C-alpha cells in the first residue's frame, strides 16, 4: 500500500498543475494583459503566507550568505515565472507544458 501511495500523489499533483495551467492561460489571455501583474499578485500571496508561517513557527536566524542565496533564488524564480507567463500569453498551453515539465 505504501508503494502505491506515491503514485496517487504524483497523479493528483499532475492534475492540480494541469488545472493551474489552464487557469493561468485563461487569466493571462482574457483578464490580465501584463504578466507582471500576476507576479505581483503571487508576491503578495507569498508575503501573506510567509507572515502566517512566522506567526506560528517563527524564523531561525540566517547567515548573510543564506540571505544572499535566498534573494538570488527569488530573483531567478521571478524571472522564470515572468518568462513562463509571457509564453502562456502567446502560445497554446498544451505546447508549453510539455516543454516546461522537461526540467529535472
């Protein structure tokens, strides 16, 4: 039973990501014209989620190098998300997802 539970998790994860991709395509083609707005919305949601985690668990102190790596990672994530949303706006989502999920 334990061996098969990961299969269920992967299938459900793929289902949720598929639904998210279709919603992203709809929002970026029908509602929002600029992908930066969706990045701003994700940033606000992430900030709220971080605040909730801080309220319940707190944050451990980080070294300066870890803070720098965190900022670099965040900037790269924002750049990748911007390019992905730009591509979603321009192309059919089924073509994009097959290329997007080739990442390791």
